[in-house]
């Protein structure tokens, strides 16, 4: 399995020039789309059925110890007349900014029985002994969407909604945000709590994984999956490679050469039975599944022109 964070954010012209992506499209012309985002797609691909946040916390170095765990991501938003548009996730805080914001937000949410765990400036979690009616939509899938229509409006969400209002007021004129605005950086305007759940080892076993994940946020989930995966006596496993986030054509070229190209060669040579590629961008994740082509299909692929199209 190959996970390519950010691949679908690249321009169509850049994607179309990649021979490796064209090859993938020829082998798997109908990728599935997951609006819940890349974490959900990755979890599904390995057979994990529960919420991603506890696993991600585990991969980031936090022991959930039976707690209810949620992602806690800072958002930059634009407030309009009828809705609040999510412009992006704030992931460029320096250590001092993260420390100051986490201290104030942590004190506030602590009154509601939540404990903020800012593991890194770009990776925060909120933990609770009780179940919490957190949102289900991945933060990256929220970018470009209206915030109000996505909020959990169930009975159990009322305390969370009240707390979010207090967080928004806290952040509105926070000294960190004033300083960031003065230098042209995005302000942190809201806190998106999502993907909540508890680890369920006994009911959610997955097969053994050999994980090679990039450092930082993008690799946390895969590292968590590797920790909870079961062993097999025959030594067989699923290889999972998580690439560093792809931000430009240089990143894409290196990924296609070093990761995707190698995986496609392994498929062609029948060293693997199936290649699963997961990528995200444009508010969703996509999954391609490819198997070694037969001789007849190889001939058809050579005769038919194929283009890589964004799902």
C-alpha cells in the first residue's frame, strides 16, 4: 500500500505529465472516493473499522489508556453573512505560539472535562473519560466548505457547541493571532474536534503491517496501525509506505521515481499480488486498487490511450 498525502492538490497539468500515474490509471481506471478523508480511506484499506483519532494519537506517541480521543485541529476561517467558510488548517505554529494557544484553550476545555494534548505544534488531541459527540468529517475535507452545515447538531453535541463558541471568542482577539495577522500569517480562529473514539483491540484485529511512514503528521496514523496490528506465524505482512506530503512537481517527481514507480515494478513482476494507492486533496481521498495485468490486458493498455484524471 502506498499513501500519497496532498497528491490531488497538485495541478492537473502536473499530474498528467507523470508516466507512473498514467500507468496507475491504466491498471485501476475507477478509483473509489472517500469524502471522509485520507485517514478513513487508509483505515478502511487495512481493515480498521473504528475511529482514527485514538490510533493517530498512539502513532504520535500518546497512550490513550482507554480514553475517548479526538483530533483537535485549529482552523482558519472567513465569517460570511450566512456561513463560516473554512480556509485551511493552521499547521505552521511555532513552538512558542503552540504553547501559548494550547495553554489557554486547554484551560477552557478543561472546564468541560476534556484534556488537551498538544503533542506537536501541528498535532493536537483532546481526551475525555466520557464519550463526546465530536464531528466525523476529517479536517482536510472541511477546507473550502461551510462550517455551520457540518456541525453535529445532536442532543449530545450541545455542550460541545457551547464550548466551541467560547473557544472562538478566546481566539478572536488573542495576542498570538494579532501577531500572526500583523506578519501576514493565518489566524487560528476555531478548533475542530473530530474522529473521536476509543481503541478497541479485541474487536478490531488487523493483519501484520510493515510500515515505512514519513516523519510528522502525515505518518502518525500508519505508525498507530503498525502498533495495533497482529502478528502472523508465516511472516506474511502488508507493506505500507506513507510518503511525505506532496506540495509541488519536484515532490511528485521524487515520489513517482522512488515510491510509486518501485511499487508498480513490483506489481509487474508479480512480487506483490495487489497495489493499493491512496491520495487526497480537493476535499476527499481516492483509492486505486491494481493487480498484475494479464497478457491480453497489457496489449489493450498499449493500444488504448490513458490519462490520469483527478477523481
